[in-house]
C-alpha cells in the first residue's frame, strides 16, 4: 500500500492520487498539517514539500518520482513494510 503525505490545495498531491487510482493501486492519504506525529516525521527527515510518497518502508519521493516508479514497473516489486 502507498501512503501520500498531502495538504489542502496541493495539485501534485491530487495528480499522485489520480495516478495511483488509474493503476488500481491501494493508497492512503495523510494530511500533514493536521497530524502532529507526521509533522514531527517531516522535521526529522527534513522534508519541506508535499506530496511525499511511500510504499511500505520505501520512500518513493514526490509526484515525478512516483510517475517513474509506476512507468518503469517498480510498483510490481515487493518492498518491506514499515517505516524506514
């Protein structure tokens, strides 16, 4: 399952969600500003932009990286579950 870390009015977050839907891939959305635990994770990892996309314990990156991930067929690979 994919996780999209998002916020309101994020066009690339919407594009990432649509891309996953078009490829029938499961995902969850986490609203960064409303989740203190996620905000702390963003600070720890020095992430300052959304979307940030993960699959299990693998950090994919933003929308462009997700698009490459899917285009190149990496979504078919098995990745470890859990947080990196």
